[in-house]
């Protein structure tokens, strides 16, 4: 039974006793000596563990109950995967098993991860392989950029991201991002947005430490892009530069066609300056062009939140990107929820709201939040 304070729909419950039993049952069908009852005893330990810890527990038990020799154990997992009886997050322990124990069998493991990727994902499992021999994995990935399965093609970008969320950092690619650019080059015109989104996220990773590299790559792609693929590159460019735009990085703004704005900006109008947790911060801003010709305007807003230590920490959010007509004006409105979420905790005190246009702060106002 779940604790009274526990969310029944929490992510961790994707890995549960039923999943353990299904894994054991399917393995037993292809490996007759598998000790199903012994393996399923681990279910009693799941309730006190979070999602990743549950996956690691099952993985450790797979190591114990499968053949000790990885070369004999891997074909069993592959055969089970191919049945399609185990799906989604239930396959994560299989992926983790390959990532933890497969480094001594490089080629076989890469092929198994490709099979896994069609069913779930191997973007985390492949990280240790990059650290051991990045050239070998990149060679395999280059061949896989033309794979008929969209998930495998995406894997070649997502799995090689320098700063993949939840994934092991790849220090070599963080230091020198040029290693993966050929993979991205092969994927930039992919017909699936799912793949191109990963390309954009990969370039965004690179931009965190090497902003000039991301801008130069995108500038080159834009210059050499056939008309038929222009919309694809425009989409990648917009999403790959999102963090640099928020930071006001001039070369990124220039590439987006948004240079120094010629505008007059009115004061920020707040619906109220004293707010409580769960309130909505409602504001509007008037922007008037002082130019006779059209200009591209990228408007963001920044909130300086009070942190636990009493200092301020800023977060930048998108407001609107528009083509502001010559001598025209726009009134932009926004409702920003102050509802607590897992990644944001609020503290009482004076906060600041700023409006940023084409990378420059143009207005600022103070409001107070009481928790």
C-alpha cells in the first residue's frame, strides 16, 4: 500500500512488482534454468526505492540470475526484447545491464542497443561505451544515421549529446564538440522532426560551453541549405539558439536576424505587486517601433527569484518573437504561474521582473512574494 503522502502516479511506479514478474516470466521462456521465484523476491524491496534505484536493483539481480558470462546472457535478453512482451520503461533494466556489463563485448553490445532503441532507448546505456572508445562508437553511429528506424537515427544524436539530461556527462565531447558534428551533419535534413529536435538539443548542449561553434555550424548550414530544406534548418536554428538568445549572445541574435532594437518601451504594468504562492503574476508591456522599416524583435522576460540563501537567482522565459512593423506598436501580455513545481521552490521576499529585447534589459520592476 502506498504511503498517505505518496503520489500513486509517481514515475517510480512504472517499475513495480508486475514488471519484475513479467521480466522473469519472459526470461524463463527462453532460458529454462532461470530461477523465477528467487528473482521475484526483489519485489519486496521496491517500495522504499525511487525509480532509478529500482532499475539498478533489478539490473543487479539480472547479473546474478542470468548466465555469468555476458556473451551467453546477452542473447537471452535480445530474444526476450524481440518478443515485444516487455515494453517502455520495463526495458530500462535491460538497457542498464548492457551499459554496466557489456564493455568487454563492444560490437555485440552496440548491436543490442540498436535493437533496444527501437523498443525503448539506449541513450544512457551507450555513454560508458563513448568514454571507453569514442571513435568506435562514432563510427557505428555514422552508419546508423541512415537507419530506416527513426528511433535509431535519433539515438545517434541523442546518445552522443555532451550534456544529456539524466545521462553520464561525456567530458571529451564537452571539451571538444567537433567530434560529433559529422553525425549532426548527416541528420540535419532528416524528414522526422523527432530527429531534428535532438539535433537542435545537441547543438544547444554544445552552445553552453562553445557558443561560437554552435553559431558557426548553424551559419554554415543556413548558407549551404537548399531551398527545399530551409524550413528544417530554420527550425533547428531557432531551438538550438534558445539559451544563447536568452543570454543575449550577440552572434546568436544576429544569426536570428535580431540585432539592436530601435524601440521605445513603456513601463511594465503589473496587475498587483504583492503576490502569494499559487497566484499568477500578470503583466503587460507596450513596445513601440522608432524605425520606419520592419525589425525582428525577440522579447523575453527575466525573474530574479529569492533563493534559500536569501540571494537572487535569475530565470529567463520566452515571451514573444515578432516582426515589428515600422513605427508600429505592440502590447504584450503574460500570465506567469507561481505554483510550486519539483524544479522550483519559492521563498518570501522582493523579486524583480525584467523585460529583455534582443538581448538587452529594457525595463525592470519589483514585486513581493509571500509564502
